[in-house]
């Protein structure tokens, strides 16, 4: 139902939420020896979702390990500045998608009220 009302934006919001959690996990593990930073290729995941693949499977198939610019001696691949940038960019995308969905919901509400 939400897919019909909000199109691909509902899937985009869920994927951005999953990506936010993954990036937050990277940031939280910045000092964990051997931790491998991961991310979701948002575009690839969204394309998979558009083709009818479930959101969890789409996110899983688009998950990638980050390649560090400056490898750490302890095997940790988290580069905090890059993670913070990715988190910020994803947060902006999440906010924009949420604003679109809110606007759509408000328009539908006004239409149902006859305004």
C-alpha cells in the first residue's frame, strides 16, 4: 500500500535508514582492531528494490566493504572523516525523502478532507 502511495520513496527511506545504521556501526567501531567498515551502495540497492527484490535482500546485495585510503596497522578500515561525511550526506538524503513523503501525505489528507 505505501509503495502505491509513495512510490519508490518509501523504499528509499527504509534503505537510507539501514545505511544510517551501518555507517553508525562503522563510527562506533572506529577503534576496534580488525573491524572492517561497510556501506550500502544506495543506488544499487534502490535499483534492486525497484526490480521487486525485498528491501532487506536489496540492502544485503548492495553492501560493500570500504577500501581505506590509509590502512591502519591494526587492520581496522574505518576512516572517521569519511564515515562522518557519508553519515551527513545520508542524513540529508533521508531528510529530503522524509519531507517528500510528508508532503505527499499532507496532500492526500487535504484531498480526503475536500480542501
